C-alpha cells in the first residue's frame, strides 16, 4: 500500500513538474550572454521551401563551413502558422532558432519583444547596395533589426492589344476604362477582399495620392489629410462607377489573376508571380496580348506596398557570429541572384534588376525595380495586426458604400489610436 | 497490508467485530477506488482544469504595452475587469489612460455583432438540420433495396473534413462558380451580407445533417416494430403513427443530438473562417465569436483570454438551460420508457 501511495505522490509530482515546464515563457532567467562571438552549428528557420531554393544554398554553405553547419528547419506554408510558430519558440527562449526568416510586417513586433538581435555595432550590415525601401521594413525605432532578404512589389498588368501605351497616372487609367466598356470587359481590379491584400491595396492608393496611414513613429494615425482622402476616394469611386467591377470586392490575388487570364479585365494590379503564369498557363487567353508597367500614380509611378521577407538573428542564439555570417551570405549578390533564377523571388540588391542576363529571363525585372524604388513599406509597428484590422474593416465598408470616405478614415484613425494602448 | 489499516479497527472496539470487518473491507474498497480514479482525476486536472484556470488568470492581466522610451514591450500588469468591459461594454482604453467607445475596426467593437451572428447561425442551422436529419433518418430506417448504399451516401458529407468542405463551397460560391451558373445569377456569395450568411448556413447544413440523421437513426432503431403494429391495429393513420408513436419514443435521442449540435454550432470557426474569412456585409457579417477570439490572439493573449472566458460562459449557460429545461425531460422520458409507461 505504501509503495502505491508513494508512486501516486511521485506521479503527481512529475505531472506538476511537466505542467511547470509547459507554463514557461513567463518566468525563467534571460540568457542572452555568451553567444556573441561564438561560432558553431546553427539553425535557419523559414516557411515552406516551395521552389527548392534554401536547401541548395545551405548545402553550399555547409561545404564551405564544415564546422559551422546550418540546419534547415522548414515551417508550414501558411503565413499565420509561421508567425505563431516563431512566437512560440521565441517565448520559450529557444536557442535553436538562430536565424529566422520574418515577413516584413512582423519585424517590428518581434523587435519590440526583444527577440531580434539589433544589427548595430559588430553586427552592422552594409546596406549600400540595397534598395532603400527594403531596409526600412527591417528598421524599427531607428535601429535595424533584420536584414532584407527578398522583396516584392506590385505591378500593373494591362492588355496591350487594347491599350497600346499603358497609363502613367490613375486619371489616365480611368479614362482608358471607356475602352474596356467597349470591349465589354471589366476595367481595373486589385485585391479587395477583406484580408491582408486589402491593406496592401488601400495603402498603395493612399501613398500614391501622397498620404500616409501612420506617421514616422509607426503609431500616430495621419489619415485626416486631403491626400489620404483622395487615395481612398479613388477606389471608392472606382467601385461606384463600375470601373472596378463589383465582383472585385471578393478578389484575392488568385481570383484577379484568373479573371485577367480569362480576358475579363483590362488592367490588373498584382505581384510579379502572375507574369510567368499568365504567359504559360494553359487556360490563359492573354499569353501574347498582355504587357506590364509600373503602377499608375500622380504624375510619376504609383507607390507600391512592399512584400518580401527579412532575415534576423535571434537574441537567444548561442552562435551569433556564425548567424551573422550566414545572414550576410543570404544577402550576398550570388545568393540573391540564385533567389531570382531558382525561385523567381525578387532580390533586394538594386543592381541585379539591371542585370542583362536576368532581364532576358525575367522581363518584368526592370518594371519591378521602378515599383520597388517608389514603394512605401506598410506601417512598421509592433501593433501591426491591429492596424491592418483597422484599415481593412473601415476601407471595406467604404468600398461597399455603407460608410462614407470621411467616416471610414476617421474610424480608421481612431481604431489605430486604440491599437497601441492595450485593449 | 501495513500497520495503519490494522490499527484503526482496534480503536473502535465497541462495535461488533463482524460489522467492523465489513466496514474495513468497504473502506479498503473505497480506497482502491480512489486510487483507480486518481490518474483520471489528475489527467483531467492537467488537460482541462489547468488551461481553464490559466485562461481566467490571464484574462485579468493587461496586454503588454510599449515603453515609450525604448519602444520595447513591457508587461501590462493587473487589469481588473477592463478586459471584460472591453468586450461587453465596448470600452477601449486611450493613450492617456482613459476609456472611449471602441471605434469600428477595433476588435472590441465587433463583440455583440459576433454574438448575434453566432446565435443566428446556431438557431437556423440546428432547426434546419433537425428537420432534414429527421427526414433522412426516417428514410434510412426503412427496409428497401439499396438501403446500405443510401446510408453510406448520406454519410459522405459528414466524413469530409470541415476545412475541405469549406474550400469546396468556397469554389462553388465564387462569383464565376457553379452556384451562380446554375441559378443564373450574379450573387456575390462571399461578400453580400445575407448571401454570405446563407452560404455558411447552406454549407453547414450540408455537412452536419448526416450527423443528426445518424443520431436520430440510432434512436429510431430502438423502437420495437410491435408498437407500430399495435398502432396500426388500432387504426392510427401514418401521421398519427409518426406523431404519437415515433416522436415520443425518439425524443430522448433527438434531444441529445440537438444538444450536441447546439454546442457545436456555438463554437463554429473553421467553416466561416475558410469560406468567407468572417467577411460579408460590412466585413463582419459572418464573424463568429470563435473567429473573433482567434483574431484577438494575434493582438494580445490576455484580452483574448477574457473573450474566450466570456464565450465559454455563454456556451455553458446555453447548455445549462437546455439540459435543465429540456434535458430533465430526457431523463424522465427514458425512465418512463423503461417502466413501460410509454
């Protein structure tokens, strides 16, 4: 009997120990000393490697650095799951997540949590060759926390059989809509379903008109301006006039691409990935009849939102010197070139966009460069999820016509204000 | 056996030895029972008790805020009921520490809408599924050629994972999808306020009616054939046989099935999350409470804990009311059934 009782007590003890282990994250001592100059094997964490870019790169690195091997930890292909996975490992102060690949919109959140090693002092990166807008996405509170790894920008796809010269400004594009009407197709579409793509498109409209969503500090809303109003008003009017077809309110990237490939749209705002698909897809009816141009703006090219990912070093890494070298390796010209040729990813080094060989293979690169050069990052804020929610909810209501543009911008600003002050 | 067990009966000498022996045996039995149950109790405490308590504790903490000097996150501290008033009274805190009504675009402003949407889905889908499920069960309960095939066919929607179902209906309801092609309409199923709600209801009914049918069928099969024969001999019409014989006898199974479905429908997440992303109408026409919780998790755990505690209480109250007022009936029906009164 005693033995049983003892074993039960032991069982409870073990269970509560396990519990204490689970609840970690809040307590525990911080251990980010050491590591600084240390070298050794590290792990690189990234979302699903769909076009087999990362493994060849890591093989190459491992051959050159047999004592500082990199292991690849592959996450799922869902952005939300990647985000939550990183959060969980950082909260557990996991020293096995040395170099992590973060979406541009998560950088500020992770930096403010103290999870990313500031890239200052001996970790200073050389940003001189990079497209400046990409560096902004990795910078929080004037300190760089993440090194741009890949970029992305919106471009305008148009039907060159119907519109010989692409429109340079929004007004020119709207004027071209009469051509679409004659041809019996929709004129222009972007991504207006209520998801992250809507924030991208609304930010582009507002930035193109010269407005901003938040100020330099990343939290004070700056939507009460004529420019911001002009930007959102353009999209709202587009829906009202029918220049943007009503069903575009349900479009994400793929629905827009399908409509364009089916010949149902004159203009489409989308990412560069559409280029190859529209050229090669069996179902594409516009293979030889579409062209690309920078997004239309106000005089000059429009302001695209920036996509892409940054590489960052975890503060909990035990081999930061190796991690730093690996981040530099990811940003090297050779690696960046490989990103383009192997994965059709957009590089962050400016000169690559003018590379003749690459342009022959990827004709959209020079257009994309214009797009990224004029691009404005989405708000760099630790409260990005709340900001994007504020933008999406109110912009969506305005596009649907159930909220006036003024009201939508006011609510957007108010909601952004509440984002930074707890709940 | 060790010393303590022997010592105890000695202390109670006045009692007859025979009874003491029986008592001792019973006490030993009880202790063994306790030891046997203990692992389950401990396991339940770990997997159910701990998370619930932890969530409630978290819901009284403020979400981390920024230190204005460093721009780094700092712990929020004790929040009192502010996380709860945030949801229930739609109060948002402002930068200067005061409170203001939550503006649209803040998750807090969506609470009552989400509550309405959740209950609307629950009421409509459960009613539809009960009626259709009953009908399906009656068909499956008959003997006819190819009954096995029909039974299997009816079960297919239930066997498909919800995420797949949602994606399936997502394509059906897309603007150029088959739903619009068949109906010859241009309805924006995922964007219009009521169309998006009905899209969810249609998909959910399609998916879960077989579950209802299965549970009701189990109840139908318990009804002995001779009751019907007796009713026939007494000259009962088909309708009377259904209303006076089938319904009362199938009621216990039906009630359990309805209860399950209500609890399930109140926490509906995956179907609207994938089919409409919680959108439609002004962007929140299909946002249920669970979708709101998941959205909030990315903005702050503690406030999300408060919301999930509220959701838990809502579901608990609904289940309690149901069991108290209708569930008590379930037990009584079963008892009288056993006594042969029905």
